[in-house]
C-alpha cells in the first residue's frame, strides 16, 4: 500500500524485470521517469508528450502500457517488464533476434517500445496475420523503417516462438 | 566472395534491441542540472519587460537566463546569405522581440525538469503584439518586417535562366499555364527529440554530448558565437534517434545550454526537448509557392520550355538558408530533358518556425513541381501519363543538365517498366477506367524522382559568391590495434543508416577478411576522433563520401601491412596475398604456408620494433584518409556547375481511391522501384526506401504544420500532426535496378532521402482520380477535408489553361 511520507512523497514498491524496488516518489512522477531516472533503465524511451508515439511502452501486469501516461504511484505493487528484461541469460528474445535479422530497426529509438507492444500482441495472439500485426503496433510510431520490416520481424518472431525457438 | 552487395546483419542492432543504446537523454548523473526553455506564445511581439525574480527565488533553481544576458555573452550566428541577410541578428534567444511562436525568451536550470518547468511558469513576460505575416506573398509586401535592420522580409532573389526560353515559347504548339501551386510545410520529426548536455569547462571551452547530425558545421558556427576557438567546442555524439536533416541546426539550443552552464559556474546542464517543443520550434521543411507557371510543348507533347516564379518560405530565421534557394537547382529539370528554363526564385522570412533541411531538402519541392507540370500537361492534352513521361525522360548518361550538373547514370524507362510490372499496370488501368465510369473516384499515378547526393558545397557561392565553401569531404581512420584488431573510426554521425556495418563490409573486402573482424567504433568526437568540416550525416552521401574514405583508409593500411609483411617474410610485395588463415586474418606468400598474422604485425610496430628495418620507419599501421570528390567551383554568374556527384532515382506508382462518402484517400496498391547504383548492403538500402516512402505518404495525406493567420501553430502535438502509423500504410511492392555510378569507386550512389517520391506519386494518382470531376491537383497535401473542399468547388477553370497554337492535337 502507498503511504504518504514527509515532503509529499509516497512510498511505492514495484517489481521490474524480476527485481523488487522500493522508492519514495513525488506524486507527479511518471512511471517512465521512475524507470529511466530512478532505476536507470534507459532502454525505455520518451518520444512525445501526448501518449501518441509509444516509445515508452512497457508491460505492466501483463498489459502494454505507455509509461508516460501512468504515474509511478499507480504502478505500486505492479510487475513490470521492460526491454532490458526480454533477453534471458544474455540470449536475445526471439523478438529481438527477429528485429535484427529482418532489419526491423534503423535508429533504434522506437525499438524498445515496439518490442514490448509486439510482446504483448504475441502473448494475446501467437499467430497474428499481417493486419493484426499492424493493429497491434498502431500505437507505436517509427519514423525510420516505414513499418514494413517491423511487421516482417514480428511475423518471423511469432513463427519462431510457435516452434519453440 | 565480396561483402559489398551482401545483406550483412547490422552490428548496431545488438545494443539497440537490448535497450543498451546511449541516446543523449540516457546520460544520467547525480547533480546534473535540467534546462527548461520559456517560449513565446506569440508569433510577433515586442518584449516590454521580463521579471524572473519569482523563478529565481524558487528552491532548487540554479539560474535563469534571459535574452539580454545571452546578447551580452554571445555573438550572433554567421549568416550565409548575401545582403540583406548580413543585417539579420540571429541569437539563440529573443532579446527585444520575438518573431515566431515558440522562440526562446528565457531559460531555467534547476535540479529537476519538473522544478525547471515550475520556475519557468513564474517568469512574468510583458509583450506588445505586432502584426504577424504567415503567408509568403503577404510577407514580401513588407507590411510588417521581422528583421527591422534588414529593411525587408526578402532574404534572397535570383533568376535561373538557361537555353532559349523565349524562342521555345514562340515555337510552341501548346502552352499550358498553371497560375498557382503550393508545396506544404511538414517535417520528418525524428522520434528522438533534440537533446544536449553542456558543460562549460573551467579551463575554457565547452563540452557537448548531443544529437546534432552535422557537427563539423555546428562547431564552426558555435565557436565564434560563444567567443571560443573551434577546438574549445568539444562535440560528441553517440546513438542518434533519427535526424532526416532536422537535427542539423539544434546548435542554437546547444548554445543556450552552454551559456546556462557557464552562468552556473560550469555545472553539467541537460536539455531534452519535448515533442511539443520540437513541433513548435525545432525546424520545419521549406514551403514553396509556384506562380505564373508556363509550359511550352511541341505537338508530340514533348516539353520544350518551362518558366515560373517560385517563392520559398523559410520561416523566421535564415539559419541554413538561403541555401535552399540553390540546392533545388541540383534537380532543375528533374528527370526530364527540357533545356529551356527560366525560374525566378525568391525567398522570404515569415513569422513561423525557421526551416531546416528535411529529408529531400529543397530538391523534393522542385521535383514535385516538375512532376506536377508533366502530369497536368498529360491530363490536359489527353496523353497517357506513362507515355508523357517516356517522351520526356532523359535517356542518355552521363547527362549534363542545362545548368551544368552531371547525372551520372540511370534508366528511368526501365524503372517505369519494372514498377508497372510490380503494380499490375494494365489491370489497374482497366479497373480505374471502369471504376470511373461507375462513378468511383479512382486513379493511378506515377512519380519519378531523384535523390541527388554528395553536395558540392561550392553551390553555396551561387547563393553568396563570398562564401568560403566548396567541394566536400569525409574522413576515416583505420589502424591495427595493439593486438592486431582492425579498428575503424568515422567522421559521420549515423542515425540509423548502419554505418558501422557498411564500413566493416568495405574494409573487409579490401583486406580479404570477415566483417566481424572489423571493429567500427561508433560516436563522433571532435577532441578524440577524426573529422573534417563536412563531417556528418546528411544529403544522401555516406555510400559515396563515407565509404570512399573507408575504402581509401583500408588501402593505405593494406599498403603498409604489405610492406611490413614483405620485409618480415622476405618476399616480394607482389607475391603476397591477404586473407584469413587458421589463426585468423593474415598476410601470406602465395602458394606457401609462410604467413604473418595481424597480431604479429601490430606487435612489431608497437611493442617489438627493434626487429624492424629503418626503411619501415614511416609504417605506423595507423592511417587516415580523407575522401574528396572531384568538384570544381561553379560559375556563379551563369549559375552553372556540377552541384552533386551522384543521382539515385526512384519511380513509384500508386493506385488511390477517394471515398465519395468521407473523401478519405485510400491507397489500393503501391509500388516503389529504386536505383541507387551498386548496392553495398541491400537490406539497409531497402529499409531506407521503405522509410522514405513512409515519410512521403505521411506528408502527402496526413502530416502538415498548419498555422492560423496570427501565427499560432495548429498542429503542435503528435495527436494533431498525426504522423503516419502502421495502419495508414499499404503494403509496398519493392523493386530495384542497378545502374552503377561511373563517378564512385564502388558504383554506389548516395541514397536515403528518396526525393519525396510519394508526394509526387500521390498527387499524380489523385489527379487521375479527380480530373474527371474537374479538379486540378495544385497542392501537395491531400487530407480528407481538403479533398472535400476541392470536390465541392472544382478548380479546373481557374487552375489551368491550355493555349493551342493551331498545331494538331498531341497524339494519344
């Protein structure tokens, strides 16, 4: 439970990529700021200020969330997965591998958010068609790739994951 | 095997997919100050008074900086243009008046971004409103002048005239007149906003980590502005989240951050722009108005002359401008062989965000203009759009244009054939014809375009003969490190173009090794890395300038290694070969097992050099190569000369239907054919084509930076600007042809900007769809509301006229 501390700070507890963190935060602190500035997980990026671009997408209790639109205090008690938590024992997640193999990234700025949205999509639907993939990433902007290779990458990752690779 | 032409998986990807990139805002440090900029809410106003006392009193605020202090600490940035541009006083913060909405008026540094914003809200600024001019023609009336010392809003004017324009009009069978066309304002908006971290050094000078994409140029502008020597402006970049040219001029904000750091006694200050700030006050693409256009054609439909007046709107300051007043002439007549042209070109400032180079900078505006001319003439003369183009395409290469540019190679008819195959031209032609008969607003359109790459900076002298710029260059250093690793450093500032990968492919080919054995170190650094004045990533040139530098450096290194190996192996140099042996990369005597590996060579030079003969005293295994393309200074009087080295080409075809109910334009099919000469890494090139296509489609149907008449930006957030998403894009059929450039070592041409092909293509497809409804497409932006308006009030009667001079009708 959140408790207000002196100075208007609120104590919260979040589990990020399997590690539990306790912090006392300003009520106005955004989840993305907590992740980037307090927990130093700078893989989650900020690309806009109107919840449009999706660069800050993370998974909160299984759901994709634009972390610029959630207060850190709202995430109290939550399990959060960020891009840094995708690889296991240094081995790339199939989505990460597929993005690289299919040239699904250029500058790489949208990539963490794209990966997290794709991760959520495939958790819901392990075998999406291309239209469903487009829909799954409609909340994520990419200004470099024209999306074509991102869609191909998610398609390839879905196939690999279905085959257990 | 050759690594050139192979889709090697990118070296950059591993850190980026793991979220381990280092973008500027990722650099965190306890005690770092955060900068927030207070911006003008008005487009044109005098600053009567600024009271910063309440902001300064807020706990956690380190300092507040105003324009007056900036003016005292800093000199105006050098202006590139001829008079009256020399009278424009461009400081990084407004002093006495603001001239565009979003112009900085004060800056606050505080312990956190939130605190800095809180403090900025306490700054009290009193403004006295002035008349804003947001329309280029209105601005040229000088009824309200932005830069009073200049005495006019006009920043440049010049006439580009070639051939016998009068004679061609006298002899024309048809004259087509188009009184007005308009290219709209948009920007490619990289996903990473501008950002920098500045630290004023006690020993003098300033350190920057930033995402500027042309730091060689930024250093030359920042140093005199900050009253420093160039070497005291230390600029570093690392991962950059897109640029598309937009990030070239963020040195303005770097200057603000530097002065704030100076005022705090040298604390590190981070500035991370918000998206709303980026859209409001970062940099927009050039708007252009085309007036009184006249096209002369012979009786076959071959264009014989074009004359027109163009007005370019560069926003409030001439930062990179008026260079755009010349850059367009790299593609004067686009892909067409017309030799008689007269373009009267004027540029003006307006009370809007300053423009910056934007993917396809200044050329796409000219290419769109030429494509509209060709397309409107085809429709008005009843000629099929494909035949019209085939009649007019340049077909012989190398081709010298009327203004002295040399198109290196190309095959536009072959690209048209390929694009037609990809889209199914005949089938769609039938479907469009049948659809229109049935009342559907459906059409098919062609867009042919050029991506001119590797600028001759001498073209700047056509704009201002006194500018000390010409040619171009890029640099690479390469060494065998202590343990024999091949280490490569570049002067470029990639933002997604895969330079680490492509450079390793080129070096690997020269040395006969695997790209995984070549280590390209990312990051630009004026203090510790190599660079030249042209260094950066812009203007479609890496494949030529950057990779030629890598190629040259690899050959120099190879020559040193060959001498060293010949001595140690007691063999003639011509008997040696480079390759990979059991112990990794090596040099060996052909046909023997006598070899020397890279570690041994590096060790000889660095740790074990008593073994070396005095004749090898100059061998360091650490070489630097600067590539300089073969340019001459253009003839500024005639506005004549070779302005770019290579001409990549794009040919797109779109099928578009406008809904009768919603007026929404829907893309039913899309094909894109590219020719950038020899491909270095096909997958990367393909990715660039897709990206440029997405930008162009977004700009054609969604994205626009619109202002009201008072100079308020109406599309100032992503939610209003509506950048294109995965749902708005069709699947794109991609094709490629290769016409190798005779002017580059590899045959590759610069590419990536894409020439705005979808803008031309979408306009042409809509022209085809709407011509029957009495619509002439004279604008570049086609969102549903605009299509609704034009369908309510078809414009053909006033938008175009055709004078037929008694010759017979152009043949179908």
